[in-house]
């Protein structure tokens, strides 16, 4: 039997489905690839960042097989069919207990639909899957809908043709645009296609087209011809290779950061910080978290600054002090790398806090103007700063930009929320002695804040009494 090393050399650079096998030749994992050579080799790269479950999978792999296909679409659907057939244990384990995705097609109903669901039911519908990525399957279905129009109207059906029907993406049963029998036939072809029988479907459609043409049913033949043209156009569509390229780029970027900063291992967890305010008001800070190059939004943190005024350096000190308090370190842990949105000043402020807390975490900054990386180097008397320009095409810079931009977005979002909240506070809320019930009464009586201001003192006294009316007048006299 050929060794894994020998088989890795023979992998083609084409789309396909690969099979990892254990020592007893049992299939333990099925995967798809836009480029079999790149994807399968990644499992055995020493520098590859992997979690514990993937390490366990790689340790069990004793043999590799693969199936070449023509398109990414074929690889996606054949992978699902092979997972259903063999039920490899690691396909389940590596899902982290999340549900798979299934395509539900209820051809037998009076208004058949195509939908994505998490769990199959015993309801007479057909379920194709399991698929491991909702995003990819949804993208593939959007392309296939051009060749096999289907309805998504669930649970209610519109009374007239929808926009999708006018665009040719829905059969328009509600407007009698397509006979139900023809729609069900199209769904049968779509089902076969989703199960990986692309070639069979196309040959069957070509045979039907030729038969219709021979019988001089040219209009129906033209419809099938258009379907075939669409399917051939889809052959070159990117379904998931962009995700594979991004996955590979993340690895290169993380390993690039390891080399750049002379770290013992790639920084698996990176935290980014940014400050946002407007002329010193509604000051906030963001703390975003990226794990293995991907955002971990459940770990994001936001801070409402206690310090007032327009001082980014002071605010950076505050957020770093609060983030790396003993309590928060215990609750949130420590990152492998810290990214500061800013130049030497912000980086220096953050370093000062870490030094005062005796915390040693690698830290760098990314300056917006020229996308320069600020790398502090410790000296006997403090720090000197190395400014690196790696170029906008550097994978390291692109990853840092993503983290920086996400921290900026998250900070700006929180700042905007606070600003709108402050601006929406009615001036009545600031009047002492005027509670919610009184405010509600005044607004119901006079219609608006402006109506209260222009109302006569006698009318206000009649509404809320002389004492409250006097307090209100004193506080609103400068309106």
C-alpha cells in the first residue's frame, strides 16, 4: 500500500471529495475541496493551526483516497451524499455539537417549496444532506434556482405573482405561470442534482430537449435549452474555494506574525482595542477577539469610559486597566497578542498599563495613514519603536486590518448607540420632581415638549398643580 506521503504527491489540483481512512481502512472523515492538492495537504502541515479534535483526526489517518469531480458544485453535493452514506465519526465530532443543514423539498404538497432546515422530520418531504455549511449551501441554491426555479413561500402563499416569479426564479404557481406537474418535474431534477447526479440530470435534459424538438415542440425545447445553458454557466462559479483561500491566508498571516514578533507559536487569540468619541463626549472603547484568524463575537467587550474629555491616550490607559484587571483576566483569560488601533502614542499608553500590572503580552499597533505596523522593542530604559511597512498585499497586514476595522466598527456602533440615547432623552427627564407619570400626563395634555413650553402657566397649573408647575417653569425658562 502506498504511504500517505506518496499519495500526497499524487493529489490533483482539481475539485473533488477526499476520504480519510483509519488503520482498518474505514472511512473516518469525508471532505470537499476546490483544490484537492492544497486542501488535503493542509492536514499534514506542521505549521498548520489545528484544534484538539482535528489533531485527533490527523493522528487516526492511515490512508487517503479521493474522487475528482468537474465543479465545486459537484464536490459540495457529493460530499453530502458520502457523509450520509458512510456517517464518518469525525464529521460528527468536528461539528462541535452543532446541527447539520438539510435541503427540504416537499414535492407532494399542493405548493412545493425548497427550504433549508436543521433537522429532518417524518413528514413525507425529501431531505438532501447533511451539509456542513449553511452559507455555502444557500449560495449554491441561489445559483441553481436560475436553472430550476423553486418557491420559498412558507408557511403562507401570496395571492399574486411575487417578485422572484417575475425574475424567473419562482414557478409562480399562485399566478398559474407554471403547471404544477412541470414544477414537480423540475424539482425532481433539482433533487437528483443535489444528490450529486449532475451528469445524469444533464443527459436526461438533453434527451428530453431533442425529443421535444423532433416533435416540433420548439417552445418547450427552448426552455430546457435555457436550463442547460444556465447549468453550464454555473460550472465555473466559485462556491467555496474563496473560503478555502481565506482559510489558507489566515494560516500564512498567523505564522507571519509569529515570525515577525519572534513568538514561540502563532498567536491563536488576538484582541483588538479602539477608542471612539465625538469631541470628547460619549467616550467608549471596544475589545474585539479573533481566534485562529476569525472573529469570536461572543467574546467581544465594550467599555463606557469613566474619564471625560478628548484624550485617546488616557482612554487607552483606562480600557487596558479595566480589561486586564485581575477579575477580568480570571473570567476572560489572556490573549496571545494585542493589537492597538493607533500609532506610537496609543501603543505607549497600553504598554505602560501592562508594565504596571506586570503582564507580559506581545503588543503592536496599526497606524491608519500608511497601514504601518508599530512594533515596540524593550530596551534598558524603556521601549524603542520599529515601524514596518509590509505593503497592502501582505497577508499579515490584511489580517491586522480586519481586526483593526472590526474593533473600530464595534466601538463606533457603541458610541452611536450612546449618542442616540443621549439625544433622545426628553428635556422633561432632566427636570427634578417631574416623574414618569407627570411627564406622561403633560405630553398627553399638550401633545409635545414644544406644546408644554408655549402653554400658559395657568394651563400647566391646572394639569399638574402649582408646585410642580413652578418647578417646571424654572427649569424650562431658558428653552
